[in-house]
C-alpha cells in the first residue's frame, strides 16, 4: 500500500491521499498568514515590521513524565527592506505560560528572550528591563495534551495524597481517534484554522521597597510596552508525526531578541 501511494503521489493530490486513509497528527506545524499587528505605543515600533508569512514546525520529545515541545518559527519576508526574516526556536510550555505575578516574586507571561543590565540603588532598590515572547494558541496546549498525554490512565490516590497512574510507554502510545477528532473539531470551530496570538513585550522587573533618600537609580523613561500580532494558519502540516524529528530541529537559530529587536525599539545591552 505504501509503495502504491509512492507511485501515485505525482498524480494524486494531497487531499485524495488523505482520503485513502492517511493519518493526521494534531500539531501546530503549518503555514500562517498575518491578520493584524499593533503596538501599545507607536514609539515602541522598530525599523521593520513582522512579515505576512510565518511557517511553524512543531516537534516533541518525551522526557521523564512530560513531552518537551518545541516550535520553530520561520519568518519569511516579502520585502527584506521592510520586514524581518529568520528562524527562532521556542519552548512551547514557556512560550504559552500565562501566569504573571508581582508578589512575592515578580515574573511575566511567556518566554524570556532578553534581560538588560540590572541597576541597583541598594539591596532592595533595583530595576531591570526584560523582554518576553508570549503566545496564545487555539486549539490550546491543554487540547494538545489530551492527544499526547504525558502519563497513563489515573488509577487511584495514595493516603499521602499522591495520585498513581498506569505505567506510560511513549514508544508504544498512539493517540486515540476520539482525541484526534476533538482536536480537529476545535480547529473547525475556530474558523477552520489554528490561530496564533503572538506578543513581544518589554517589562520592568523592579524591587523598590528598599529605596530611600540615599538610594540612586539612574532614570529611564521607557515604560512597559508590547507588540501584538495575530496569525492564522492557511495550511496544516499534520501528515508527519510531531514526535519524530525533534533532534533534527536546527540548533543554530539566532537568539530571538536579535530578530525581534528590529520590530521593537529601545532594546539595550545586546
């Protein structure tokens, strides 16, 4: 059957091949098109813009009790003079982390892509500008985990409160048709595409309760700002199992801030 499919691949469309029973693998891989982009402050804009075209390659690898998911973003400019171009690699879990807090420890949404020098006016009197990339994906990561769970079925909870699960063998695991169908139902309800809300933000990590009349922090007029962009998938590249090829992801991609510094302004300490 495989050899026959190879012989016919030149004559048959992808759609017809899928119709012959080819398997689809839920993932975020695909081609995306920019729908809109905006800045919280026009002064935060850089010399270039985000490109219209984005390709995402999603690969995953099982590590103890979890899937390590990576997303390779490949930005393709239509005009290299006005749009950024290049590839950056993100950790899906960090990129989509939406927890944010100012107490007792300050942290921000997403994956940190750059931290400037920290300025001190005392032990508990300091500030630092940090930059983060954050994404909201629809279907979301929780839906993805239903397709590719990181542990076996729940069995019971021990008196100590520890839940016990069946032994999980990632090499022998295959997603259920039910979870695959649920994923594509989410895609269909989302307008027949995966949506990617992408944010590059500048945040101020500071501790100022220790500042007094003898403290001195150099002034900096820059505030907390962000660039927000919405991409929609125009092609889903879901024919290849995302659990294969993790080690083939390129490791020589540029640091994310080296790419995004062209679409935002005022980045220091590079």
